């Protein structure tokens, strides 16, 4: 099977899951954590 078979069977769904995972991760790392730090410092 390998990667080609996996992409052939579940192609766009697998890509979509990966993109959503990285978007959520990056929003948490680069948006929510810095906002929490700034709010914590200003109080």
C-alpha cells in the first residue's frame, strides 16, 4: 500500500486533516499564548 495507496484512497481528507491540525496548532502557539502573556503582564 504505502504512501501512494494511502493518498489514492484518502487523498483530500488526509490533506484537510493535516492542514486543520497545523492551523489550530499555529493559532494556539502564535496567537493565544502571546495574548495570554500580554494580558498577564498588563494586570
